[in-house]
């Protein structure tokens, strides 16, 4: 056991996971630290405006850049990659970003009044949301190249630095200059744009960026990213629509209670995301080698990961209510009744990450989009039905069921796209070999 722990501690997967986990926790903790400040300087209506602006950005992410930043990360592992191939490919991804962002900007400009009325945002923020979304794409492009090169420290420092700049600008504009929601939104936009320029500069400095006309690269990137647009739309349905339905059927106060549970359960998501950030380069290296023994090892580790994830969710049912009361107080005690179901949904989300990587490796992402959009639409149906029957608990159950379905369907697609020895009893066979 001691030898195993020592080997685990010295492994690149473990050390990278620790760095990603620390940076994710810090980056996620900073907005939480800002929350009590904002609630004292922003009215509920102003805070709602900020929330809708961020929601709009997440919706636009499907179209600004066409999700091709993931293609740049996958391109790193191609055996036939020429010396200048990757830098040309990344340059093509930025060209796609520019063209798609201009198209989205034109469309939002045409319909800005309608969008403004629907979202409750000032028209100018509709257009700035497109720019902020494009800036986020450029930032993710740089971060992805650090991830595939296992440069977790650079990834983490940059991630935390952007979050710090965001919070400092927010305090300056909201607290010092009393600009209200405009100040918070402006801080988000400014920090996003600054780090987008930093990201592009660092890509160029590291000799990872070249601009030229390469239709083959553009076609390859779009063949990876375009099928993901419904996938991102489905993620939007899975991750945001519950608040809309709760507000419609149960009222705003229930949305606030639900969001306390969502924020606490999201701690699991932070951990899963950190592990996956370190896991992807480790996994792709072994998939490239295509060795049977390594594939069995991957399957064993994945099953262990599944078991631990579900165990954590089970504990959330038991201790979650006490944690909610301890952190949020008696007024939010009702959130304890749903946190277990939300934690179960987060567990299935973490399990989903472990299997969806095979689809990205295969570069055939079309069915993934179908799975996600289907799961998102089913989530809406489950929400409407279960909230009427079970209230707030029904919303959390709908989330857990939808995440479970997405995981199982994605696992099936992953096995079709890149078969692994999932059902060959790898643990039993290993035990037999040792005896």
C-alpha cells in the first residue's frame, strides 16, 4: 500500500490533478468571496441583470468560435503533424473565431431590442456579451495548449490571475465608483478582453501561432467543432433551465434556496473538472500507444473513479442537510432536502467526463451533440412534471435523472467511437492472474 501511495504521489497524473484542483478551487472561491460584497451594493434587480448577462455569454459560447478550441488541443496528438502544422491550425481556429463572432455580432445587433426585452438587459450589453464570449474562446485556446503539454502550473496561475483581476475591477467599479450592475458587467468584460490579448500574445511568444490561409485546417476544425453546437445548447438546457422553471412554478424565493444547494453541490464539479484536466493528456498518450494492458488499466481506474463518485453522492444524502444549515443557516434549511439529489447529478456529470474523452479523441463528435440536446430536452420535461408533483425536490431529481441518462448514452457512444474493454471483467481477470 505504501509503495502504491508513493508511486501515486510521484505520478504526473496525481501532481497535475493537485495543481488543477488548487487553481479551480481558488478561481471558484473568488466569485464566492465577491458575493457578499455585491449583494450589499446591488439591488436584486441589478444582481439579476448581472446573472442574465453571464447566462447570455454561456449561450453564445456555442457560436463564437464554433467550439473549435477543443480541436486545437486534439490536434497536438496527431502523429502526422508537421513542424508548422499546429501553429497554422491554431491560426485557423482564430480565423474561425473572428468570422463567427462577426456573424453573431451582426445577428445580435439586428435583434438587440428583442433580446434586450426578453433578457432584461440594456441593448449595449447584448453586443458586449458577444465580445466577451469571443474573448473567452481565445483564453480557452491558450489554456488548452498548456493542458495538453501538462503545464499545469502555468494553467493554474493564469486561471487564478484572471479571476483576481475580475474581482478587483468589480470592487473598484461597484464599491468605489458605485456603478452598480454596470460596474460588475464592465469588470467582467474588461478582464475577459485583457486576458484574451494576453492569451494570443503568449501563443505567439511560444511559437504556437501563425496566420495564413489553410482551408484544410479550417475544414478539419469545423468538422470537430460544428457538431458540438447542439451539444453546448444541450448543456445550456441541463445547466440553466431549471432556474427558469422553478421561478415560473414556485417563485423567486425557491430559486434562491435551490441555488444555495446548487452552489454547494458544485464543489464536486470543481473537483471532477480538475481531475479531468490532468487526466486528458495522460489518457490521450495511452490511447495513441494503443496497448491492450494499458487499456485494461484505464478501465480499472475508471471503474474505481465511478465507485468513489457515487459514494460521495451517497454521503451527501446523509450529511448534506447538516452542511447546508451550518453554512447557510436555518433560513436555507430546505436546501438540505435537495442537495443529495444535486450531488448525485454531479457524480454522474463527473462520470460523464471520464467517458466523453474517447469521443473527443475519435474526432467524431456528432452523436455527442445528439445525446446532450436529447438529455437537455428530457430535463425540461422532467422538470415540468416533477416540480408539479414534488416541488423543489422534483427539480433536483430531474437534474440527477437527466445527468444519469446523459452519462449512460455518452458511454454507449464512446464505446462505439473508440472501443475499450469495458465489459471484459478487468478487475476479476486481474485478481485471477495474481492467484
